[in-house]
C-alpha cells in the first residue's frame, strides 16, 4: 500500500472518532439540565389570623386555621432582582407586576382555594443562620380593609415570608394584598449588654424585597416545615 493511501485511511479514522465523541458530551449536559429543572423545595404549615391584643384576632383568616403549601421550583436571580428594583422605581407597582406576570417559579396553596403562581422568589440567610424565603404572587382580589377598595391597583401582590432558624423555630407572614419595596439596608448587632444593644446599619447589603404597604391585615403562618428539597434552578 502506498504512503498516500495509508495517510487517507488514518485521516478517515480520526474524523470518525471526533464525530462520535461530540454528541455524547452534548447528551450528558442535556440530561444534567433536565435533572435540575425538576428539583424543588416544598414547605407546609398552618395559616391563621394573628392574635395581636389578647383576644383580638386580626387577619383575613380570623381564627380559622387553614393548611398551606409552598412549592418552589426556582429562585429569582440577583441580577433580576436589581433589574426589578429599577422597574419599580421608574414604573411603580403595576409596572413591576407586569414585568413579573409571566414568571412561574412555583405555587402557593391555601387548602380549599385555587393555587397562586409564584412570580418572584428570594432566599437569604443572615449571620445567625436564620434562612428567610420571600415570595410574591398575584393578590387575592376580594381581600381589602374597608376604605382601601378604591386603591386596589396600588396593591397588586400577595406577599409571603417564611423564616427558618437553626433551632427549629419556623414561622411566617401572609399579606393577601400588598405593595412592595426593595431595600439594601442590613442591620448587625455590634455590641450587646444587659440593658441595650448597639446596632450597625449598612446600606450596601444584598437587595431584598419587603412589604411597603398593605390593604388587608396580615395572617400568621405557623408550624412551618420544609417537607422536601433538592438543587434549585437559578
């Protein structure tokens, strides 16, 4: 066999090896992305009106206890949060709602009521290990304190906040009609004695979402527990 013929055969073998290697790598990456997309966190607990002054029960649920479930399939990224903060500043509550309206990051359910799509989800952890989950959904349409009905467009969101500490204390708050704000201020205890605490406030912490105003009384989320968890898609 001539040198030219041998060289052609070697080139063909090399090209065949390359062609069979690339698709295999692509399949592995695709499978990994699919596995991440079905991971989730599921929280459950009881929602009830908050006892604010002895026998006075406030909240849309009054003293009625209703099981709830929060299912998260993803979180809002840091870059998205900064962009939403700019939208809120320039376009107001309705502008932010329109920007979030097509997101689906999970579902929030009160037993006996239609589920609400989670359109914003943020998770933070402070220096003491307390983990806080904050989510937004579309508001409950008929949940207004008397006198707030005419301002309905100012309160497009339902806001849920859950806190889970290392000692097992788990609780939260539900506002069925709220306006929201973004804040990058963080507080840190710098000195503590028997009579007072010195608190240092920084304006350069991570941007977090919170309630600006509300058109209903807050309900209390208690006995919160994390039922299952897995890698979250960012």
